[in-house]
C-alpha cells in the first residue's frame, strides 16, 4: 500500500456567489487516512446542448446559453489527496475566468538549425522566420477542401489502397440526433458506445503506468505546465491543435525540444464523424503540415477531438499514416472515463473539486486494470494547468505512479513518434494490406456504472469548439458565436 507522505484534506465549497470570487484560502483539515472516493459528478456535470443551441463557454445542462455561467453552480466535493504542490492555487480560486496565475515566458527560443537532442535522427529545426499564418487556413474553422494542398492529400488517400467505409456523415446533435449510427455496431462509433478497434490506442501496457496527455494547446499557460514538468523531470504527450500551433510556433518548439511527445489534434478541433471524408482529410493534412513546418518532423499519432471516431474516420487516419490515441475507459465491470473533465471548469459546468474527484476516481479505478492507463487533461485554460501542476501531478508523484508520454508508455522510443525518425521495423505504420483498420475485433464497453461518466450522458453532449476562448484567440470566439460546429461530447 502506498505510504502517505502528507495527509491533506481540502474542503472546497464553491457557492453561487463564488463563481466570480475574490480568492480565499482553502480550508485544510485532517480527514480520512486514505484517498476517499466521493460520488462522481452526475450527468448534470456534463454539458449538453442541441445542434441548434451550440454549447459555449458557460453553458448549462439544459442546453441554454449562460455566457457567464451564472445559473447553476457545479457540484463540489470534499477532496483528500496525498500531496499537493505547496504553491498550488487554492481550489476555490480555480474558477471560470480565473486569472490568479501569471504566465511564464519561454525560457528559450530555439533558432533554425538547432538539433533536437531527445529525438535520435531528427532533422535540425526549420527556419520559421518566414512562417506566415496567411498561408494556412483560417483559425478554428474547418479548412476548405478545394485548395490544391487538400486536393493533393485527397488524391494520396485515394491512391493509398485503403478502402474508406461508406458510413454516413453524422448529424450535429450527438447520439440523440443519430439513432441509426448508435444502433449500428458495425460503425464502431466511439462517442456513444465507446466502441474501440484493435488499432485504437487506449491504454498503456504496463500496469500503474500513466500515459500523460495534455490537449488543445499550445496556450499562454503551456509554459507554466512545461516549467513544472521540467522541475519534476516528467515528459508528457501534447496533442496540439493546428490553429494553436500556427499562433504560437515558438511554444511548440520549446515543448518539442524539451523532449515531450508532440502529436496532432486536427486543425480546427472538429467532431470528425460530422465531417465528410474530404473535410476529415483536410483537418488531418493541415495539422500534420503545420507541425512539420514548425518542428521539421511529422506526427504519426493523433487524438480525435472529443474522441469522436467511427470506422470511416479510422480508415482515413490510417490512410494518412496516423495512429489514433484516445484515452482509457476503465473496464467492463468498473467503467470510468479517464477524462478529468478539467476543460469544463472554464465553462462553469464542473468545479475544480469536481475535477479532482474525477481524478481520484480514475486513480482508484486504475488499480483494477490489468494495464496502465491514459488520462485526458488539457493545457488550453489556466484552470486546467493550475490543477495539473498544483494537484494531479503532485498526487501521481506521491503515489509513485510512472508518468510517461504515450509513445514511451507503449515501450517505444520518442523517435517512433514521427515519420522522419520512426523505425518502421519496430513501429510499422498502417498499411492497406494485412492491417485493415476494420480487421480488428470491436469491443464495446458496458454502459457506465453508477458514479461514472457514462457513455450515454456523454452522447447527449455537444461540441465545444476548442479554439482559444481564454487563450486570447479572437477567431475562436467568433466560431462560438456563430455556432458553426455542433454535436458530441465535450472533450
Ligand atoms: Zn481537444
């Protein structure tokens, strides 16, 4: 059993009036002798909306818009952790619109020609002095498919030998809006059933090994996270959004040169099953290109926004030499989604203590797995970073868990993460012959157990356009306002 280094009970009670509070001190008190499992957030903690009422930051469960999250305060939970960072932001201060932490400037800006030391065989960093966002698609919008670049990518997919299944494009509105898709197990639509194929990476093989992932950056708070990870000598996997990469290329170079695993997360953070084949190809192609342009290497791994994939999306990814990483979903008898839901603090639909509670449930569930696990966290908003550096990572360290980037938790070297450095002998890329994406047996986990974040509740959710609200990106706010994109669980 784990040795308790510090027993610290943090009781955070966020009242309605505290949604825009003055920071106050956390009440610390001795409590239980071991980490407790509190009731998990109910489905009411999961944001939902209809396609005609796209969810925005601050939405509430009934799908109406609440721009300032001032309607229903999220539930809070008593928290017990083994350890926290002494400099942690108090939980009651980790609230929507938080601005309690200064951003950390980059310690180094890497010049063209610098050699990545952590990636054997990697080319020198390219010259990004002439990188021009005008040469890329508009931020946070699905890239147009009629450009020469995307047409070339489409032609390459057509020539790849992969057969793309004729699965209909989903409608906006998530599972309720797509009953035929839900009812068809052959599509293996993860969003509603958490169906996976053998080609999906959802766990780490070694028990109690944590595949650490942070999505949606780089953001202004990413350097805060990287600084802490550096202090702890921990590497992670960053699933970066193309629109963020072109906005902050030096940030991405810092992450990459620091030895972290860089993987793709599309260009505009769309729900891929709602996109046509051509639109999916455009999302994948631009996200690969911008990373290559900034780092000199092309990612092999991708995480679909919201985990929204079916066999059509899987086939297109494979045809484009991309391997899908989602996150762990517990086991059939004890089903917990390994999504901390940290992203939704900014939306006001979950409290900081609620996220810690999710995290505690994940760690308790992890001991029941025969494998390691992959946890979803985010580095787009300050609140998510505050929780990671203040609470979740210190807790994992105290529990003596092994945190690794996903590529390393798979027992592969970092060089296997990129096309230019991958040893295709030990990390073969998907091929159209012999490794059909559809060949793997489907496995569908049972519906969520009480206290878990069930598949059905997630399916009722709505897309959050994952751009840069809170990250200083105007375009994202425009997308929010227009409600361009619509319809699955928010992740
Ligand atoms: Zn995301």
